[in-house]
C-alpha cells in the first residue's frame, strides 16, 4: 500500500483549475486521464489508480466525477487530471 499524498495549496489549485476546465468542456463529452487515491479497505494506505475515458458529469454537491462507463471518482481523492485532446 502507498500513503496518500497530501496536496499543497498550489497542487489543489491546479486540480481545481483542471476540474473547471473539464466542466466547461462537458457538453462535448471530453476525454480525460484521472489519477486518484483508492483507500485500502483492510489497512492504512491504499494505491493510486489512473483511469482514462469520457467524463459524463461532475457533481460538485456529491463530490463525484462520473465517467460514461458509470465509474465514479471522488473529487477529494483526485491527485491529477489530464484532459486528452
């Protein structure tokens, strides 16, 4: 298992800016590569996973990014977002 990396203010601002950019592109079903932390259910720590695919919606109230394949990613666990042109 890996430790969760705590993002500093600069990194949080970078992720937030990419989320806003992604939100603006949503009507066109943008493709993105998202790296996020997945906590281990049995012990401290977890692992980082990267998924790539079309983003269906961003639900700020629920704190989730929903992909077109129905996978949901908690915004609080996002480490990085890369929008794929």
